[in-house]
C-alpha cells in the first residue's frame, strides 16, 4: 500500500485530541518559488504528548487567540486542540521519505493552567 492511500486521523498524529503549543509563525503564499507577503495562515509548532512527544507543525487558517509571548511567559504548557483537523501524506524530495502534512481551521485553547 502506498502511504498516500492511507487514511490518517487526528488521533494517529496527536495520540489523542490535544497537544502542547510551542510556537506560532505566520505562513505566506509562495509563487514562482518565492515567498510573497500574502498571509495564508499560521504554522503552529506543537508537541504531541500523547504520541511519544513527537514534534509536528500544523497549519491553521485562523489566527490563534494566544501569542508567542503568552507561550514564552507561561509557567505551564499551553494545551490546545483543533477544529477541522486533517492529515495528508506527501513525498519529500529533501528528506527522501514520506511525510505528513497537518492542517486545521482553528486552534482551541484548552488550558494554560
């Protein structure tokens, strides 16, 4: 079976339905192999504490209600979940292997303790 034919779910990636939010970066449209200044979402670096603490980037189309400053100054991990989470696979020529691409409509802040 080819990896692109696999059906993956949020639970397969996160090991549940929550993760720790580590960083938020803007995501821009690329055109003709060049980054434009047109914003097309936000890349969220997360830690999947339910999946052996794997690190994954999730692209969210809506801006999160929390900032990097909030993340950095928090005494505890920022726990989040996602709305409309999807996973797909692709082959990375750079890494020479199959990779996963994760997207979500929005981020839901579960707790900041």
